[in-house]
C-alpha cells in the first residue's frame, strides 16, 4: 500500500490544483501510509478501513478530517480498480458518510454596513476598500487577491475574473485561473465598489509617471507583491471584533451577500449568476433554506392566476357551480 499510494500520488501532481494536491499529499503521508502502508494492496479490506475510522474518532479527531482522508483513500483505490489491480474498491462502503455542513454564519445588512463604515472611518486603507469590493460583489477571496488592473473597467462598471490567488500549505502563494468556466466571468460593479476601486486607482497612479497605464495587482504589498490570504482573514476578525460583530470568515462575506440578495427577493437565477455558480442547483443546494418567501410568492401568484382566469360564477372555495354536469 505504501508503494501504491506513493505512485498514485505522483500521477496526481500534474492534474490537480496545487491546494488540492497538497491536501492529498498530507492525507497519504500523514494518515494512509502510517495506517495501511504495510498491507499488500490486494489484502486491504473494508474492516481495516472501518477500524481506522473508529480509532481516529476515538482519539478525538473531527469527523470531517477522518472523512476527507478516507475519501482520498477511496479515490486512490478507484484508480486501482480502473487499472484492474483490484476487482473492487474496499473503501466503497467503509468511508464515513460526508458530515453535514456546519450552519453558515452571516451578517445582517446593518452589521455589514457597520463593518464597512468602521473600516473607512478608522483605517481608510486598501483593506477597507478590499472589504468594500468583497461585500459589494460576492467575489471569492482568491479572486479579489488575484485581480489585476487590466481586468478592471471602471467606465463600464465591470471587472473580469481571470485569476485566483491561493496559499499552498499556508505558505507558498500560487496564482492560477479559477476552477470553473462559470467563475471566469464578468462582475457588475455598484457605485460603492466603483468608488473603492477609484480610490485604489488614484493611490496606484500616485507612484506612476503621468499617463502610465495601471498594471499589476489591484490589492498588493507596497512593492507590488501579492497580499497573503491569511492577512485578509486576520484583519477581518480583528476589525469586526472591535465593534462587537459576530465572528465570521472571509468566505462568509460571500454568504452574507447571497443572504442579503435572496432576502431582498432578488430572483434566484440572478443571485446564481451574480455569485457565478456553475449551475442554479448549486445556489439552491447552498441557500435553499433562505427561500420560504419565494415559495409563498410562487403559490400566491399561482392562486391569483387561477382566480383571475376563473369564470365569474365559479366557486373557488369548493361551493356549488353553475357549470353543466357531465352527461
């Protein structure tokens, strides 16, 4: 198993995104080889995997991390089945069920507005403008940190998402294209977001020769190097705590945007396109719990349409009708 997993991992290095490969690598070397490395590939059984699951949970490990390591093992064994080194995948039924996603924490519109105001009044720096863009567009953190000036079109009030900045192993910064075609799209800009980007443009032009085009990253270190993703999280947590707001993560700002849009009765299809989800079902699966008002509006509209189309003598309450009886 040790030799097989090591070889399988080598085949994934050039096909996986760096952050995904790093996660697979950690699972293989920290979990799977120590647990199963001495077994022959053909001798691995469901009971071995189940026993490992139970032992990891017994020592207090979170179910999500046990599930993810098991899912990596299952992926590796699926490759063995495809190449006919195994007849069946012993992890198929032994991997733990995917744990339910934790309840998402979002800010209310008033909390989000208070956070932005606090940033501008107290700091007025580029991170204040970065949070304005995040909360004003629903962009992901990596997309914001990978945004370059040639992709910003203030006159047209749009920007193009073409890059994504990630930190591999929380250390090495990696700039790559977004994962999906839907993510590589344009984003409309509100007046607040345009104003934030205009402030960044003015600050960038101050250090350039007159009429020189803006280039490089929009949000960056003084020398033009990328900001670290962790810096955005640390700043968000510190500044929100300063005014007593609930503790959330950077990606929760995106969920806050979705919640505000849906609660404001923006059509779900428009919300999905604004967030650049690959499919409408993705939006429904994530935010379906926020849609009771939409369901009520739908059946109310249906009822109204039927009432409007009914003959004047019809009895919508189920009473008698003047319609002729069937022969």
